[in-house]
């Protein structure tokens, strides 16, 4: 069966990376030495150029087992072991090259893969990996910056204290919704890649420890949901260990240990401290109690007496979501509100205590519904943070969507992705209630995008004179057309009365251009799919441009009929499935009528799930016919890519330039081509 499967793969253009990997594992486990050797050759030929980073790491793990003789069905063979070592070097080099393709990743799995690669490539390819990690730490997405920074510390490429100061600066810079979201992503990447780093490397922890402890209450409360979201990447048991480390460094767990000092002396010192505090307060040298400050929400821990300061230990219990039973009553409501969003966590220790929120014998009172939770968030954090927390909660809970105010919510592509992902599974009655929110998000984002894109498309229309108002005034033609109305004023100046003004308007070219946007809607391309749909809707309004929108996963759907209505287009797009780029390009080739005036733009991560031969043939056919072809490795507002560098390199060799673009940069490319 395995031999027949390999023959079938050869007939279809050769094995894919996944097929070569599975074929080697199955042949080895079945004890088929000859077939295992053939599959090892397939792996060496296919995986370095076509494999994504997870596939490359899986291949390295399998080769480790083969070289160590840990596959029960396959006996030890010195020649095979030597060949496997050579293939492992090829895969390691290819995996290091893939690091540049992680620049725009927002997946925690990529942060874990980065750490695994660092352990493997430290000896072979360490210099190249160090260079790639440096670029990733400087230019990557927030999540990958955090992960790359932590890995650099683990490999000795950066001083822990320097990195710790940078982590503390992330907290300082979290002053608005975008920077707070970036703080969550950076901490998530750091802790996913190297969670124990903060426990083991004191210099990396101390700056963050000081910053969280020293923030004023209001600023700490503003950042608390973002901090909690970042540390949620750790398992509950890991957060327990980190909390123990923090408490030890804060000396919280040893408050009762007086070290043999005379109790009477301690009492005298305490009385003196309290008297000094009262004197400073009377002189106005201490801040007023938080309850008297208008910027502290009523009912929050910031409204406590004694200056309203949350103790450092309590702050870290809130940040880590652990030790809730040791919090004062005024802070317990904060912990409960955040637990409603993040739950008890995942992984080690997630079922180790009975909180009353699931099966078991807990004694906590049931938490109120979403409406009461929303009101509690507004009271504890204020309305702005409430909207951010609800938007984050919507990713996992459909019932939260009803609490989002369409008029006040901050439009973002992330929130739009979340709402659209839920829309497909809702009954029509619930979907009707959700449409105003979707419409408002789409209209706001499209309007913002159009404002930036339209100036870049200035070359897509020709000015021509017109009597109809609508464009800019063509002053030279207006003067020539109204010379008969010229009159000399008493002061000697000549005035022209513009009875027949001439305006500049847009003229269609004799031959329109055609833009075919071939968009990958597989599960890994959700964000770029939204941006592609919004961009297509803006470009559809260009007079000289006929815009087509093809969505593909393993099948191709032509959604050109919806391209002028972004809301309708997004509701029609179904994200998920595998990737067959060649099928999308094959359909695009059928739409070409005048190749020299056709733009084919492929938006994909280029992790092709089918043999690369078919994809390269389609690219060569389009380029050979004279079409203008471009590959977008990413399409979002940052232009940071997450793609397979191996496949992209082969596409470039076949004639398709590949770049990571923002919608504005794509519009400029289109404008330059059709100008």
C-alpha cells in the first residue's frame, strides 16, 4: 500500500512536504528498509524547499529517531544514519531561513517553534540564526519580538538586564488600546518561548517587578487586563511558580519573620513610621487618598483608604491570576472580573484547584451574566478598558457580542475578524442583531483605508475639461472660455466674470486594466483575507480598473459580484481549509483577455498543500503570456509577513516577485502599473 501511494504521488507531480514526511515515518515503522531509504531521498529533495517551519522541525525530530535507532521496526544501519545526518543539516539550514518568514506571525505555536529551532541550530547555523533573531526582535510583530528577545537571552546573544529593561519599557509604553494589545502579544511571545526565563534570570525579572510595583493605581488598572492576558500564556502551575519567585523577591512570604529582632523594638519602629506618615500627609507631601481622586473608578481597589495603593504582592496576584484567596476584599472583584475573561488557564495545574467555576465542590457564588459583567468592568476599569476587554472576550464567547456598542466600539480588523468568525454559526435572528455592528466596523475601516489609498491611485484617470461641476476648477481653460466677459475696473485692473467655468473631470482610457485578486482563505490567512476584501472594494471604485476577487483554499470561488459591497463580500468569504494556490491561478488565467493590461495579485502565505510543480507551471504561464504578476506574502496595515520563504524563493525564480505589502503599498503598485 505504501509503495502504491508513493507511485500515485509521483504521477501527480511528486510528493508534497507533508506526504514525504508521513511516507518516511510510515515506511520506517513498518520496517521497510528499501522504501525508507527512498523516502529519505524524497525528504531531502522536497522538504528544504517546500516545507513550513513546523514540517521542518517534525522532519528533524523524525531524523533524530532514525539516527538513534528509536524506530522499533527499522534496524540500525550505518549508511542510513550518515545520510540522515546529512539531510538533518539541510533541514536545519532551511529552518533557519524560515525565521525571516515569521516576521508577521501572531501564532503562539510559532513562538514555541522558534525556541525548538534555537536549541537545534545553536551549533550548526548559529551565526545565521543569531542574525535572523536580531532582525525578528527589531522588526517582527509584537508577539515575535517578545519571543525572539527571550530566545536571544537564552542563547547568550543579549544581556538579561538589557532585555529586562526593554520588557519594563513595554509596560511604560502601554498608554492606549493599540499599545496595550501589543503589550499582551509581546508578553505572550516571551513567555511562550521561554516562560522559565523570568523565574531563573533575576536581572530579566527585576525591572518588570519594579515597574509593576511602582505604577500609580490608575495606570496599573489601565494595564492590568493587558498584563493578565500576556501572562495567560503560562500554565497555572507555571504562574504559581512565578508568583512564588516574585513573592520571595518582594519578601512578601516572609513578612512574619522578624529575624530575631526584639518585638518591642519593632513596635516602636512601627509607631514612628505611622507618625511620620501622618506628618507628611498633613504637610501635603503624600498623595491624597485615591477615593478623593476623580480618575479612580468608584468601587475599585484604588478607592481604598491608606493612600489607595495596591500592595505589590496583590498586584502580582492579579497579574498572574493566582493566590486569589489571599487578596483583600477590595481587590477580589478585580480578580473575579478577569477570571471571567481568562478562566483558570490551560496546561499544567489547570485542574488542580476547585474554583467553583466547573465540576467539583467549590463554594464560590455563581458569577453574574454578561450584562452584569460588562457593568462591573465599566465600574472597575472605566468605559475605555471595558470595550477592550469585551473585544478580547468576544474571540471565545458569542454572548459578549451583544454587549458591544456599535457606535462607541473602536473599529479594528481583529474585532471584525472575531465578529465574522461567529456570524456564520448564528441563527438569523441573532445575525440580524449583529449586522449593525458588522456594518459599522466595515464602513469605518473601508473609509479609513480609502482615504489613504485614493491619493496613491492618482495615475488611474486622465483629467479632461468638462462643463459639469465635480472636479477641480481648470483655471487656464476657464479664463480662455470667458474672455468675452473681461472688464476693466476703475482702478485699472481687469476682471473676468466666469459665466462658463471649466472643470477637470476623469476620463476613461481607451482600454481598461483588469486586476485579479487571488486571495488565500485558508485558516492561517484570516487577517490578510479581511484586508484583501477591504482593499478590493476600494479598488473597485477606480474608473479604469476592473477588479475581480477570487477566494481559494482547496477550491476556488469567484466573488467578483460582491466586490463593490465590502460587507457582502466579507459575509460571503468562508475562512478555513487547506491551500491550493495553483487552482486559484488556473482560474485567474481563464479571466485574462488582454495579458499586457492584466494584473494578477496573489495574497497567500505560500504554504502550498499540493505539489509545487503545478504552482510553478501556472506562474510561468501567466508571466510568459505577458501578465503583470505579484505575490503578497502578507496584506495588512503593518506589512509584516508570515510565509514560507522556501516556496516564495522558487516563485521568484519562476518570474513572480514576492513582497510583504500594506494595502497602501499595493495601491501604489497598481497605480504605477496602470498610470
